């Protein structure tokens, strides 16, 4: 504007800033896309459609300054007509071919997944109460992702109705949600949090025809005489050991940090296995452990990560939804992160280089099948490496010898050759 040079913009109309120099704009219009997404959601379609704004569909629009020469506007409008009519430059055609290839690959993957898991059940209504977000990259996401996979394998929302309450950090609020779902007639209510056990013990007897599932829990819930409760747990000591072996193989400083929430649930098994794995792989390495006292406080987790790094740690691990904060610090400081519960590499693949991943699919299928056969509870489930409920992910960027050590640890765990696993 200061030099009087014409400006051509994109995304939004920028002429209000300087009408005399903003001579043209490509304008994005998302109205039709938003309308369609809302309609599909209300019709039961939760996703799966890709949208693209184009001149032909009206999602892209061109604006021209009234002061432009007529011949310049005419040339631009002719280019508009050509583009809208489907004439593309070579690089655009290549991009379209690449997109088509990606769509085809995705379709093949989806077909393979559908073939791999198909669930034959009667219509069922399932609700889940989670302490954190469905996208926490940790405890809650592990369960929600499994529920979505089972729902899809069963035939979608028409067969498998799914309701959820996330962010239930307050136990009183969670208890109200548990009771509301049961009173609303949901067939199965999943209580996904150790901290909700006392509430469940009070509520479950009031709804004898409702199946409840509680994790992390083991035999004590069953011993309380709750015949309509299934319990589930993850044998986190297994992946903890494998991750510890990997951490021991990767550390250069000989100092490894662990950021825990509270010393309870699957955290205790994980850190027990992790320490043993580090000791077996690198006896001289030190594992410094800290607990934030919170499952979800990312700021405290970030602070703990900083303390570990200042103490010399070049590899970190941790548990629960709080780890997002710790991973952010690890990325900033160039420190490796090894996770558990869910794959955290989407945050930063170069930082989050390995994980123990929980897969609840088969547990959910078995609970639903038993419920529909008339068994409302009474069984305990445990995810392990052997039964496929636990799996390990390793970044392709890792040294081959470190991955080999971790994979050997997986096989040793499966074979029952790791004392810390068999004793815990």
C-alpha cells in the first residue's frame, strides 16, 4: 500500500484493508461443506467423506476490483471458465493422480481391515465414561478407538449405538453419568477408570439387568458380589519391560526419566517392567521417576520432563493423558519419548519413537457376545502381548540393533522367560 503496488490475495477478501491496491482475491466458501457435514452427522454418518473447494462447485470464488482494466478482468474470467471446465495444468493432473492412488490404497486398507474383523451381533446400545478426552493419545483414546473399530465391524451405528462422556475428571460427575446411562436403558455401560470403582459398586446393584464393564480392575470387583460387572486390565508390565530394554539401548547419557501421574492402576506395572528392562539392557543406566499427582495436568508433566532433562535424561517415558505436555518438552529439547497406552507418534514422529499400544477390541466383542447370550458379568480380562491385546510400535528411524533388542524382549515375554513379568 505504501509503494502503491497491486496486491492479489487468497482465502478471504482483503480489500477492506486497502481497496485501492487489493485488485483480486480467491475467496474460500465453506458453507456447503459445513451444511453437508451437519446433515450427514444427523443422519448417523460420523465421517468418511472428503470435500474439496473448487471453482466449479462454487467453493472457490474470484473477486475483482472495479478499477481494473476490462481486458485484464476478461482474461482472468476466461481463465476461471477454463479452470472450472476441467482444464488443468500438468502438475494439477499429477496431484489428482496421486490423490486417486492414495484413495485406492486407503480403500484397499479399509477392505483388508473389514475382512480381518467382522462382528456378528444383535443391535446393542453401549455407553462409555472416560476420565479424559477421546483424543488424549493415552488411556481414554485406547478404549474409544477400540469401540469405534468394533462399531464399524458390527455394521455401524444402526447395529452398535455408541454414547460417550469424556473429561470426567470429577468422580461425582462420572457417577451421575454412569447412573444416567443405566437408567436410560443402555445395554452395556463401560466405566473406564480405576477411580470410578467405588461409584460403580454403589450403582451396579440398582441396575441388575445392565452389564457394566470396569477397568482398570481385577478380582476385587468380582469378589464384591457384583454379578453384572465385567472387569478388564492391561498387563502393562510386559510392554513396560520391552520399552525399558529399548530405552536402555538408546540412551547415550545413561540417564532416563519417567513422568508418572499417580502411583496406581496400570502405571505401577508399567514402571516396574520399565525399570527391569532398562537394568537388563544397560545395567549402568539410571531411571529417575517422578509423579505429578494428576492424570491430566499437562503443565505439571511438562515441568517434570524439564527437571528430568536438566538432570541429564536423553530418553523419557510416561503414562496417562498428561504426557502430551511432557512430549512437547521432549520435542523442544531433542529428547526421545517412549510411550504407553496409545501410539503418540502423531504428536511428533521424530520424538515419540515407540509405544506399547492397548487394543480392547476382543475384550469388547466378548463382553457384548456374552451379554447377548445372557451373561451380564463375572469375567476378568487381561491384555497381553501373547493374546494381541498389547502391541509394540517402533519408529523406522531407530537403530536396527535397538529394535532387535526390543523385539527379542517381546519374544522373551511371550515365552515366559522374563521374571519381572511372570511375577507381577
